[in-house]
């Protein structure tokens, strides 16, 4: 470990700032409802949509919180000489407004679909000729005004098959559509960006949710793949904006344990919950799972947070998030085993920032589990998950922050940039993940926006890093440069460097990067107050 004490650092603690207004503001929770694509693809019609809306109410799903009926691809008819879109003449002979009106008459909200390019996904993958030229490209204002104002839809999913076909720029296309939506004056419309990969941090200013993976299908392989894609995206969810793990395949043939994983992980990771099965034939056990009030409460929690990976246990993951209040005494935890063999978990509660007596409640099976002692110890069967609510006597001040929890403003998962900053699997890293390709420009940094200190004051920051040639690391805390270290070289393994920093009471923003050159890959940071050091000044493990 390299231990560096710099002269000239800030000596006095910064005053605590006022609580952020955003933390107290009411936010929109993840959207809940039903969508037509999974079961019917383009083979939809007015009667089918209205029948599913009726079933959603009759099955008690509206009462459970599922409020949207989304008409996906397949309603397009033709554009007339003025460019105006008309509904499919046989599928929707009475037009689309009557469908929205019917949905609204049930006390529900209506959703609709389009593509950011010229052609829809149905025209490409389902040979639906009516989807050719039906996309928003070149018709943004005209179509959006029709769908949202004249037809009265409340949600729009915007696909990208046509945009990809033409090689268009994602941010520019969605920004043009976003501006068209703003021009309608409909500020209550929910927007979903369907790009099938995390599109970039720009999506947050345009949409309530964005897809992070390719389309789901009713198989364990697909469910496992999508969870894996979202495990390290928690930094991008929050404030009423969410990573969308795609529509639910509950009720379409998964095994009961696989359905519990599917629904439970969508809930604790705050994905939108859009049912994709035929609601008139849904199995009773699947319906019961979809109406699990305690799991839904995790998804609809007023904090709107996505659970993050707090610990790796063999092939399993322990995920955790605050519920109810930030840094409170109640947290939700998932012990997730995606493997095909049993996984033994032994997670110290201190690693979840909980101390004193800690009790647990099983949210899937509605059971009180009592006092856990100091460690969660459980054997989780293959392809299974345990989801608990933990209540503690104490909330502990965190000392370690993994790089996979960090916010990367330049990150996307589109695969276009060979030097893209990204989360990378790393056997030598503390959580098995590091952040690579940091730096090179001022905006390409790693940031933990909520590094917590109860009292504030002088701390030491220990950075675990990796690189195979000398690199520079710049450390900024709350907008002020506090350290810069040159010639870091771990010879390809993981090493550490320690610098002094100053924290204010409450939340602090810690940023690592290199404005004009590459920084080392980042594994994690650890924070320690002076009383956490021994006489030699080394941080205690």
C-alpha cells in the first residue's frame, strides 16, 4: 500500500449544508401496469386490449397498484397525404382514441408505442408492413401531438429498431422527441426509452425509465441475463427515474422459484412492473405473486432507490437498499443465487451498515424471522432468492464504497466507443468489479455522490486501484481538489494509495479522475477518521 500525506490540505471542517430538497420531494414511483407485446406482439386489436383492461380490474390488479394498459406495436394503419397516422383499419376500426377513452373509463391510464426511427420493430421482426414509415422520424411533432393530445395517451414507449437501422444518434433522436412531448404541454406523460442497453446518463433528463437489456423472454436464461445487466447500475436510478428491466414474464411458464426471483428482483431493483401475460388465463400462483403487497411496497417505496450489490458470496449476491427513509434503521436485502447449485451466504450485518439487535421479515412468504444475531447465515437453493426487510437498533457509518456503486457521467452500454469508461469484472478486486478507462477528459470521472460522515472533519481516503503503467489520480471532494498523486503503478495488480481529505457532516461528493490523461482503474475507496488509525498512520482493516 502506498500511504501519502499531503501538505496544504484544508484544515477546518466544512459546515454542514442544508438538506437537499430533492431528498424530501415526492417522486414518481416505477410505473405498474400491463403491456401487450410479450404475449401478442403485433397481433392486437381493440377487443383484445379492452378485454385485458377488464381482466386487470377484475383480477384485483388495479387495486394492487397496476394502473397502465399499454398498447405496444401493431396498431399502425397508414399515413395520409398530410402525413397523419391512422389506426389499423381492421385491428382498430374505431380508431385509437376510443381505446384510450375506454381504458380511462376504468380508472386506468393508457400507453402507446412508437419508434425513434422511420420503421417500427414489428415491421422489421414481425413483417408488419404497416410499421414501415410509422416511426417518429420526421413526424415528431405531428405524431406526438396526435398520440398524447388528440388521442389522450398517458405513456409512450419509444423503440429504436428504426433508429438502429438508419444508424442514427440516440441522444439526438430522443432529444428531438422529448422536445415534441414538451411542446404538447402534457407534463404528466411518462416516457420510456427502449434502446435495449443502458443508453447513457442523458436519458435521465428525458425519460421516466430506460431499458438496460435486450428483450426478455419466458426463460430462466433471459431473467438471469437481465438481472446481471442491472446489478451495477444502481447509481443511475433514483429521483423518479428508473432502469427498466423489461416487461414481466410472470404467468408464462417459469418455475415457481424462478418467478419469485423474477418478480422479487424487479421489485427490489425498482424496475417498472409491466405484466406481459394473458390476464384472463393467468395461473393463480402467479397472480398471487404479482399481488404481493410487501414486494410491491419495495418497488413503490417513496425513496425510489435501486438495490446495490453489498457483498459477493461464491456465485451469489447480497443486495441492499434503504426503504422508508435515507440512512434509517430499516433496509431491504436480497440474497440472490443465480447458479444451478445451492449457495451458502454468511453476510456480516455490519457490512449492511446495521448494528445492535437486527430483526428480519421474509417479504415473499410473509414471515417474521426474529433476531439475526450479527450475521445473516442462510443456504439459498439454486435459482432462488430470499428478500427480507431488516430492522436494526443502530445505523453504522459506512467505511467502504465499491467502484461499482459509483456514478460515471460518461458511461453507456452501447458498445460504440472502444475507450468507453465501464464496469469490468476483475478477479483481484474486492467485489469482483472495477471501473476501467477513467479520465482522459475532465468530465470522465468516478463519483460517489453520498459519502457519509456523521461528524465531519479530517479523514483519510484510501483508494484501491489497478494499472500496468504510471498514471495520475486526482481527488476532488465537494467540488474542491484535495489531492493529486502522480506515477501510480500497481504492476497490473490491485494496490492502494492513501490521501488526507476533509469531509463535512452528512453527505459528501467524492470524485476520482484525471482531467488530461488516464487515471488508474478504480476498485473501491475506504474512508477512515483519525481514531481509526494506529500509531503508524495505517488504516486498520
